[in-house]
C-alpha cells in the first residue's frame, strides 16, 4: 500500500473533483473512480500535506450524488480538495 500526497485536483465544469494529482509521481493523475476504489479496497491512501501536518482524503457515499472524495472541514481551507490548484 502506498500513501499518496495530493497537491492538485482536477475538476469538471460543476466544480466536482474528477482526479487527484501530484506532479512528478508516476501514479498522477489518478481518476476519481480509481482513487475511490483504491481507498475502499485498502490499496492506497491519499492525503493533502501541509506545513504542520496532513489531512486524509476519504470516500463519502451520498444517496443523491453517489460516491465522491473529500477532506473533513477544519479551521483552514488550504487542505480542501476544491481549493487545491487545478491539475
């Protein structure tokens, strides 16, 4: 299992996360569907690194939207997937 750092995200026209990226890593970019499968099957973990720590990326299963990727809200926006630069 690899623990993968995510520093950028791809988004569609509605702002939904479509892929996770970390330039220079062989796995990047990783599609949303593949990242969800990785997390759910314990193949890889994904996180957003920041100066004083990290924030885990997890799968949410919404009855309307289906499965999607997110970080938990906290006191900063620098680790929110929506706020990361585009890849």
